C-alpha cells in the first residue's frame, strides 16, 4: 500500500490557527457502514450517542516541552523540544529508590541548529525561576539528540521545565504560543503530565458537555497515553508497511479496564475520543485483553488492521499521508475517509489540532 494513497488537497487557510470555545466546533458525521455523511456540532453529541455507550478519553497532560536557550560559551540561540525521558537501564535494580527529582535527567530531544550540537555541547536555559543546563550526550537520527538535563541550582528539573517551557504547538500553527495556549491546549480530562502534544479530540469537551453526556446516559472513563513524537512524525517511506511508529507509554486503571470489559461483554459501543486512545486500547487488546496496568504501545494501525475494542471514533482532521490518517482509514475505510475529507474541505471545516471534529459510528 502506497503512502501517496493517503494524500489530499487542503487549502492553507483551512488550517486552524486559533481554537474556538470548547464545545463550539463543527462535527462531521460518517456512517461507517454506508459511508453516509451528515453535519452537526460537537454540542450535539449527547443527542447523537446512545444511553449505555462508553466514551473513552485520554487524560494525559501536555507539559511545556519547548525550551529556548543559548550555547555555552558562544551564546548562539538553541531551540530544544523534549521528546521523552530516557528509561532506566534494564540492568537497574528494581528495588532502587525513586530517583531524586533534583537529579540530572536524560531525555531524547530535537535540537536546532542540530549540525552544531555535537556530543559535549552545552546549552543554558535561563528563567526567573532558575537555570536549566543541558549537555548533548549522543547524536541520533533525524535531528534527535540524547541529552542530560539538570537544574544549575539543584532544583527540580520538571518544575523548571514547567516554569520556562513553551507550549509545543504543532509546526502548522504559524504563530508563537501564548499564555492562553497553556490552558486551551489541554483537554478537560488532563490529569497525568507526560505528553508533548495534546490528544486533540479531547480539546472539544468542556464541563457542560460532559454533564449533558451524563444526563443522556453516556458512560465515560479515561485512560492515559503520553503522546510522543511518534504520533506526528513524518512518514518518510513510500510503502505504508515499511513505516515504524515510535512506542508510547500508556496505562489503564482497574476501574477503566472493568468498565471497558463490561461494555464489550454487554455488546455496548466503545467510542474512543481520539487516535491516541484508540491506539492504547487496541494495543492492549493485542496483548491479551483490556487489563489494568502500564505498557508501551508499538502497534501501527493502518488499513487491514482488525479492531477488537472500539466501535466508534471521534477524531480531528489529520495531515495528508500521516499515520493518524491511516489509522482513521483503517477504521472507516480509506475511500470513505478521503471522501469525508473532500466534503470537509468543500464545507470549509477547520483542520488539525485546533480545528473541527469528525465522528465515525
């Protein structure tokens, strides 16, 4: 299957640069069986869904992973996007105490200008809250680096990142992040810190909509998948089957596992809010069922994939030739999804992270 099969034309002006108020987006409905399209609003969800449906959302929280600093000693500007903490060595003693949050931490990161940042290079990030230092330890592929990050005064690394970091808005949002983005680029479900991108389907919900869903008899639970670079990294191969997704950490609580399994046993619909939720649920199913605990999702979902958990999907509109568009196409059919996207373009829907939504049932 060719990656080019997932391309589509999108006028630049349809890429949303600002978010509308939560609950105020349009909703394109796609009937998975017939391919029929209809138009609604996100606020119509309580009337569209059925009593007993189980809505599963991702409760990860985005942290301000974009750091702006200067090389030491030259002073040259450096941009650093923290991707993921480097896990402890497999030889580490599991009985070891929890690492001190003031200790240096290793991360994988994207750094610019990459060609100048070789192993041993030092970068300084300054803020009224303190100073973070970074040392490049290793050059990796496609601009990635393994770095050591520490607080110069011995403070907590995460606290300083949260104080000085910028919201990592996607590159197709052509503006600097603002203080408003710190709140708007979080979902109402956001609880567990760990993502470098928002699970964007969740951005449409507010407390009023959740209350209306409760009154309509729609059940809901959350799981946690920390969104990493793998969710939006470019597909650089020509054949879909040759692409590899980056692993992402997820965790399912005991109450969430029980609710999901009960819905499946009862034959009720499990509707995923977003592709990240979908990936976690379907990865868990392939590991032997929905069970409480933590794991790492490494499942690449593209047409031909057998879905075992979800029977509905709410999602934003995705980039051409992206792994997320392939996931949606796997669930609803490539031709039907691309037809829906053409309709969305014709009707001037807003695309991508701060855009409108699609519901596939």
